């Protein structure tokens, strides 16, 4: 009887846990020599409001490190105790090569927008118009292929030699807020550019991520490691899974050597 009550309690809890607004399935491969990540992601994004949403907006945070003209750099983000050296190999970027929504090719309709300051050189937010507005409670499946070039370790992301700290590295939907959310008078996107004095804002969701790194590298990432696979090309692919978080970060480097000193 006690076991039955426990099962009923768990089922009751599950019934009242809301569906996540966003789900990510990401496959990414690190090129340690080029300091790049080739990525493919499938995002299921849900309109949790009563609005008819005409577009989608995405954060492309690594474009803050693309040149000296981004809003982040203009605001002094590279100088605030970080000693960033603007050499050619130091810069980073994030480029979307393909974007589909519910199987429809929309790459040509993708545009950079600057909702905060109108800086035409800032490419940290992108927008795409949908073929038709997304109705209340509806979901869309977004498929994106992209490449990220990591900057030299800087502002909590990047590389140093063969050490990689990978954060804010994939195209991420902004947050759509309905009327009344966060005191909004009417619904709209909360999807700001990357500024020197702001933090990151995103919906909590589910991440299922495959990371392929050179053989001999160790790795740590958000969530639980569910599997690892040695590949014929000498790389290793790890799978990590985590629910109810708003970002996914990871770090990798050649495996550490443990030195024991006798006294």
C-alpha cells in the first residue's frame, strides 16, 4: 500500500510540472587547432502566451568579440580589468549557416537587429520572420547549423592554448514575455544585445548535448554524462543531459597528469 501511495504521489507531481518552454538537442564538434565549434541544434520552442508571435529572436553572444565595434567592446568590455589583446587570432564570432523552422528554409530571411542602441555593427541579436504567426500554445521546431569561433579566454569564455572554457556558445532563443510578465504592458521579446554591464536571460529548458572532442581530452559539462564513444577518427563523443536549466556550458583540455611527491 505504501509503495502504491508513493507512486501516486510521484504521478501527481508529474502531472503538475509544466512543459518546458524550450528543448535543445545539440551536436557539436571542437576543432582544437582552429579554436572553432561546428554545431547543429534542434530546438523545440513553445509559445506559452496568448499572443500571436510573428517572429523569432536569437542571441549570438560570441559576436560581441567579433571586433572593436560591437556594443560590448564600445562600452569598454575589453578594458575592465580583462586586458584583452585585440590580435586577429584573439577575436571570436558566431555564424548561422542554415536556419529552418518546421522544415522550411528561412536562412535568407535572417537579419541582425540592434534593439537597444541601433549600433549597425553589433550582431549579437538576430531575428527571423515566421511564414505565419505562431498561435497561443503552439510550438515550432527550429533547426540550426552554425559555427562558433572562440575568442582568446576572455569575459568568462574562450581558449588559452589547449584549454577551452565554452560558454554562451550556441544560438539561443530570447525570452518572449506576454502582457503582465515582468510588468509588461504588452507582449514582446526580451532579447537584448550583449552589453558590458548585463547578465544573461533565457528560458529554463531541457538540454540533450553531444560533444565531440579530440581523443585524450577530458571534459566537464552541465548535467550528467550519460555516455561516451570512441570514434574511428580518434575523437571521443560525450553525451550530457540536464533539465530545468537556462544555459549549457562546458570545459575541455588534454587529460591532466597527476604528480605524486614522496616526502
